[in-house]
């Protein structure tokens, strides 16, 4: 590889995790984000970059514009899906990768990711760059080819839309949130319908990619009789699973439903943020799509567990082999 090629590769690898996190925030899909970043790498590899003074800025600009183009295309596809569409949950790993660390640095709750679907591509790009990646309006203006003043208005408009939609831009108290998620898991596992009802507010919003449930564009706000219907649906999903576990998705506790070792459902919870014992679930996002659960299964599914056990067995075998080379007198 030439010296220029080495420089290009190292410059790209230095910001790859950030680019992937940015593309994921724009598209809500890890697979789509990886495709965008791969396209950006090809453009970077083929481009005459001798005049590029700041590779990170150049790559961020190209990634954002590529994600905007991809988002315009996939939004049309998602709008045509009968069951609606939900973002792919990005499961927090036990040993965080560079991508995981970059995503945490640009933390946005899964619920906000869902509501970002309401924004136009340019609005979403400006909001994500400003709120998640701390870009100033001048930087955003250079990326979107707008004036800083126009970008300020775009971000303001996007924030207003999200607030009208009820976006909790700040996560509630982590301890209170974790407690109610654990109560939800326990109630699901016990098939305690009355206990589940007590966890919900009077008018919860429930959105799912299950065909019989409401699409993303029309979350349901319903009084208790309808809310009870949603509880029946959640209970039915839990009955089809063999067990439920609390896991971390983008820094917040969620419930994962397992069947025969694989994740078959994820329940993301929004609470009212109270810490006085009156915490209630005000919104629930139910993810069951195999494609959207692929990332979760790569971390928690049967195949992931088998790989982990194989690594443990290899280490154990290596340890045994080493101990034979260095015998120890246990009577000493």
C-alpha cells in the first residue's frame, strides 16, 4: 500500500466509529448505517484528498449528505409498510466496541430515535449534528450548504416538532426507570395482568411493528379500556417467549423477550419521570422484527452465547496445556 493509501486508511479508521454512529442516528438501522459508511470509504479512497485539510470534517460532511439521500429513499419504503416501522435498538455490549463508545458519546434515547422519524431528512440531520454531536451552526451550515442562521431555525423547528410529539429529550431518573422496568419484567413473567395494568398511565402511547398493532405514524392514546387491550397484546407476546430479561439499550433499561435462546422481542419503556413512587409507563415501544432484532441477537442470542462458550473452552484448554508444562506440587 502506498504512503497516501496508508494515510487515507488511518484517517478513515480514526473517525469510522463516529461516522457509523452518525449514520445510525440518521437512519435508525445499523445495516443501513454500515452501507452508508462503506460507500463513504469508497468515495474517500477514490477521491483526490491532497487539498483536504481536515479529513474528519470532509468525511462527516460526505456521511451526512449520503445519509440524507439514503433516508429520503428509505422513508418512502417505510411509509408503505403495513405494520409501520421502528428503529433498530442498538444493544449496549458488555465489552464496548469503538462504535458502541461513539454511540454512547452521541446518546439519544430509543424513544427520541423513534420520534426523529417525524422529521424531514434535513431537519433530522441538523438536529442530530447539533444535539448528539455538538456541531455548531456554522459547521452544520457547511455540511448542509445553508447559512448558520437557517440551520439555527431548522434545529429550532425540529426541536419544536419533537416536543409537540411528546419527546422526552432527557431520560427520567435512571433508578426509578430501572425499578419500573424490572416490575414490568416480573409482571410479564408472572402473567400478572392486574399488575401490568397498574404500571401504565391512564393514556399510554403504544407503538409496535407487530402487524395487528398501530403503525408508527399513529401511536395510540387511549383510555383504560383500550389500554387494557394493549396489556393483553403485551401479555400475549410474553406468553410466546420462554423468559424475559432486563437489558441495556442505549444506556436505558429495557425488557428483552427470549425464545429458545434468541431475542424475539424488545420492550422500550418511557415513564413519567416521577421519583415519588408514582412512576408510571406513559409510552411503550414493542420491537419484534427479526431485522430490527439482529443487533440484539448478535450480542445476546444463541449464536453469541455459543461463541462465548467456545472462547471460554479454548482458554480453559490452553490453561490446562500450560499447567502440564509447569507441574505444581499440590502438597507443597
